[in-house]
C-alpha cells in the first residue's frame, strides 16, 4: 500500500541441528510476537554444514521441509512474516549448490505462492572471496525460478564477504527485469563490525539499494565472545532511522553468547528474564520498547 514497513525479528539457529530445530514451533513464535513484539521469524536451514540440506539423506530432508512448513503455517496464523533462509556458510560460493538451490526454491515458491507472509533468502553469507558478479549470476537464476510461480514475494540476496559488501551490490544491482521486490542483505556482529560497515550501508542507501539486515548480533563475528552494547545501540538506531528491517541471531540454547535462551529451558516460550542470556535480555528489551 506504499507505506514503509520495518520488520523486527529473530532467526532460528540451524533447523538441521538440535540447538535450533526444537524452537521452531507455533507456541515459540507466539511468544516472540506477544512478549517481545517480533513480527518476523527467520528459518535458517544450513546447506552443507551440520547435516545440511545438500549433504543429508532423503528422510532428513523431509524433516527439514516439514519444519519450514511448521514455521510458515504458524507465521500465517499469527500474522508474522517468515523468511526461508538457504543458509550457505562453508559452501562460500552459492553456485556450488546452485542446482539444488534452484530445485528447492521452485518447490517452495510453488507451495507457498499464495502465502503473503513468506520471504525468500537465497544465499545467507557468500564468502571465501566469492565476487559480487558471481553472486549476481546465481541470484538472477534463482529469482527467475521463484518468479515462475510467485510473482510478488520479497527475495533477499546475499552480498560478498559474509553479506557485508552491500556497496558493491549497489554499483551493479541485479538486472532490471529481476529487480522488483528484491532486497540485499547486510549482516553485522556489533563487537566486530563498527562504523566502517555502517559507512558501506550508507553508501548503498545513497545509491538507492534496498537493504535488509537478515542477521545480526551484539557479540563478535564468531557468534560468541563479549557483547558490545554501545555499538549495538548505534547500529539499531541507524537501522531504525533508515526504516531497515533486522533479524537477531539466534533463538537457540547453543553454548555461545549470541544464543537467546539458556540451556535446560522450555522450547515453546514463556521465557522469563532469568531464562535469557545477556544478549537475549538486551535485544528483547530493545524490541519491547518499539
């Protein structure tokens, strides 16, 4: 309707892993919405790491697809957006599993074409020196595949260097025929990524590139280590000022500082302050104020 919409959300950890999968359920999503003011949930499905979609067996793949379906249906019922995230990591070049990605996204687009709450994230964090031109070629193939079935869904495209070099994407976005409802991802971890990365973001915005922060945390880039709350505040203030959506990593009980939930807690919500990690408390307090 032409109005600016900002999504604030949380990402699962890998749904192919026991620290992420149990938290993807309707009750947990309802808790995110009702207690923390979250309006979007990102379902992270690794492609090669940890029993990922491209390296696992048929039975496990079916479980992964069922878990995505659980999230999409719960999101639709709760009035929340759901991001289906093709979570490349060790396979740093998205072209490595391009055939699988194309098949997967065509399947998803065919299945969810009538679900207005679904967003497709087609390559989490290209890395290992993968160039923007390589990512762009991949993106155009996948976008074309999705648009065969779903003409309108928002599609998120990863950028070079773990989704940091948005300034490069801004100089040469995807071709005009693929550009409608396409955004570009920026990831940051506040204890590692400082003003210099916000400068890249600003350069991309100045060129008119639509940005979406599909992953961030307030610790360092490993997902662990100390928290930098002052830098996190600068980041989220910058994103709010520019109406940029952001998804926090991660709704899990993994033993790392970016995880929201302490071990031994419920998988289905009703988390009190004492169930949350320091990062979980800080981020949810920020969300609640919005």
